[in-house]
């Protein structure tokens, strides 16, 4: 499916991962339930994944604050990845870390921050 984008979040707190997924779920259908990411007792770094159908571009995404930075990997069709990336760019401060393009897929590595603008995430 060319509209499906796999999102991998890491190098962040569970609360920041939840904030990013909440923004994406508000604008794109997802395979992620409403469960918030949780940190396990493991010493290894945590990553959280989700699939999002980016069949359209959202009209407007309000800015959201993060407590720290989040590393986000996006993988999927070029148009769908661009749609999801634009939504992230309107909600957070985004810097590109790297991009790999294939014949029919693109993989983008982003760094999300948000303390410069936006509102705190809504509770609940």
C-alpha cells in the first residue's frame, strides 16, 4: 500500500513518543491503539513503532511542545512520507538527519524538538 508510512520513534521519553503519536493519530488512520508508550525495566533503548495511512495532507496541525527531542524514522512511499513529514513539520521543529531513496520507497530520519513554539500537549 503506497499510502502506508511506518514510523519508528526513539531516543526519547515515553511521554514525548506518546505526544508525537497523538499528533499523528489525530490526522492519519493508524494501527496503533490508544495505549501510551511505556518504558520497560530493560536497560536497552526503547523504540516505538506505528503504521499510519497518509492518503491525504491535513489542513492544519497546531504546534506542540516536547519535553526533549525525538528521533523519528519514516519509511514508505515518497508521497505518503512527504504528507506525514509536513504534518510533523507543522507541529514540531524538525531537522532532517538523513534520507535514503529507493525505487518505490523512501526512508527519512528526522529529529523533532518543540520548545520554541506551540502549546503543551493536552491531558487525556
